[in-house]
C-alpha cells in the first residue's frame, strides 16, 4: 500500500456547519404580527411547540417576541395549542 491508499473505518468528520443568524435582524423586522399564522407556522414544529433559539438561530430579544406572538395567536385561536402533524 502506498501513502495515498489510506482507508478509514469511519468517514472523516469534516465540520461543515452553517452559521446561525437571526432572520429578524437580517430582514430588519421590528414587529412580529401575531395574526399572521403562515409566518408563525415557520417558528413552530409539527406538534405546535415553539422551536428553540438553538435550532432557529433567533436572538434572545426576538425569541421573546416570537414566544409572545405565538402565545397570543393561540389565545385568539389563530394557532392551535396542541396538534398532530400541523405541517
């Protein structure tokens, strides 16, 4: 075997990581409308749970606004509290 024929049992772990960014800061969104159900659906999962910051990359300031908007939308029945396979 020559040097170029090195074989590994497991694939080499190459760290390809996307940088997280706050979509609200990037787009310049100041207000999150709780009546816009289509936009809020992007921020919750299939069961209706709010996606955490570590997954969406949202900053803490805007995550609080997202939480408040989703909870208000649930209260006025724009979004359901619990659901099976919403998307």
